[in-house]
């Protein structure tokens, strides 16, 4: 079920995309399709949502999205380099104008001192640019995933 907040953000990003005649693709790890699900809840989203890639494992990040094995080995799956490579891979594969990627540690386990539970890296790629940023969300697994989806749905603010 899509929350009202996610739905409202999805409507907003849809308008933003339509104003530019752009389409979006997603590359998701820790949200496992939640961003795409929220975007597709908007009636008419097929005009601006191309699709998404759920690449939970490093194997699929590398095989499908083209994240270099060297990046996964040196920086790890939860890193700026991986998030950006995921976004670039989704942009290329989907032939869209923009792609958002997320990779993080939703918990309750899997964290470390350097990469604690709640750490999420976001990658954004668009025709002419790419960037990454990180957030650290508090709460249980569900709260981290919900906050990640909300932040990802605000990605257009990074380009504007």
C-alpha cells in the first residue's frame, strides 16, 4: 500500500517529469521495488515511468546494471560509487532521461561502525549529469525503507 505522503510525492515528480517530457527509471536495492511501486500508483504514470530494476544482490548489480566488480569490492554495495553506477546503468538500460538508484542497510542487522543500519546512498543520473548523496535514517527496517522511498521521490529537487 502506498502512503498518502508517497503518493503526493509521486504526483509531484510526475508533473515535474511531464513538464520536461522526461521519463524515469529506478534501480533499487534496499527498497526492493518500493520506489517504482509508489510511482506507478499515480494514474497515467505510464506517460513518464519507464520501469525499474531490483538488484538486491551484488551479482545482479554487476550483471544487470553494470556496476564494476572493482567498485563493489573496494567501496562496497552501500557507497556513493555503487549508487551512481546503479543510476547510470538504469539510465542506459531504460533509455530514459533520468534514473534514481538506492542502496543501503535497512536492518535490523548488517550494519557496521563505518556503515551503520539506516545508512542509504542515493544515486541520480540524468542526461548531462550524475550525483550521489547519503542519508542516515533512524527507526526499524520498515521506517528506514519508507524514509528512503520518500527521499528518492524528492530526487527531482536535486536537478531543479
